[in-house]
């Protein structure tokens, strides 16, 4: 059976740098015979967690929104790619909001994910720009017992065209092949 990958893509910009790298990743994954489902979280209705804890009894969140689509996919996925531009030293609020909603699958009906990977883009070139997002990602992997299969961080970007000729395009494709 082929590897089943879920992509959570956190950029609100449809033709931006993050999406370009995500498309390379997906092309690499499909070349390697993997099945990929991409969710552009900014296009979905996903409400922030209220911390009410009722999902820990029922497995069902009190919000009625699009999050069950993602959680259902993660309950039959082998691997998960997070992708996001850096907004104020971390992933976008749209992606973090979806991640917080993983809470409802911690105790009841858990995810089947075994491996994860991360794609980041940033405007700034400073090496510590992506640090906050990478620390968050690595802590989540440890908490969920997911293997970290790799990180591609492409910096100094303000438009997708600025990726022309850059090594991160092939790195994203290779990440797709191996995840
Ligand atoms: C609200 C906002 C916050 C941002 N914060 C940062 C930041 O803290 N550090 C940085 O290097 N770039 C920052 N950027 C720039 C984006 O991370 C960068 O241009 C990214 O490549 C955009 O990805 P996209 O084309 O997928 O939208 C910010 C952009 C926006 C719109």
C-alpha cells in the first residue's frame, strides 16, 4: 500500500513562495508513488481551540467547522508535511490554529502519522528567523512520537519568482520523495 501523506499548507497567499515549494514537494511525493492530500488551511473555516476539554471525553470538538476533514485525513495518514511562511518568527496563525485543534485527537481516535517534515519561507535572511517555528515543530514531533524526516527553510523571499534557480526547489522535491 502506498504511503499516504497529508500536507497542511499555512500560507494565505495562493501563488506565493510557500505554495511553490509545496507543489515541488507534492510532485516529488507523487513521483515516488505516494498519495498526497493537501489542505490549504487559510481557505478553510477553522476556529481556535477554546480549551474546554470536552473533546478529551468525546473525541469531538464543540466547534462545527472544517477541522474534521483534516483530522479524518490524519487518522489514516502515514506522514504529515507542515508548510508555512514565517509570520513574526513563527508559523502563520492559520496553521497554528489548525495545530491546536489536534488536541481533540490526543486521547480519542488518534492520528496514524509516523513521520513529519517542515517547509518554511521567510523574508529575512537571518538564521534565527526560523528558530521559533523549528523549535515548535520539533517539540510537536517529540510529543506525538513522530520521526522528523527533514526541514527545508528558504529565506530572503518576498515573491515566488525569487525561488527561480534556488536549491530549495529540489530540496522540497527530494523531501517529498523521501517522506
Ligand atoms: C504578517 C507578516 C509577517 C511576517 N513576518 C516575518 C518575520 O517575522 N520574519 C521574516 O523573515 N519574514 C516575515 N514575513 C515575510 C514572509 O515570511 C515571506 O515573505 C514569505 O516568503 C511569504 O510567503 P508566501 O509567499 O507563501 O506568502 C512576514 C510577512 C507577513 C505578511
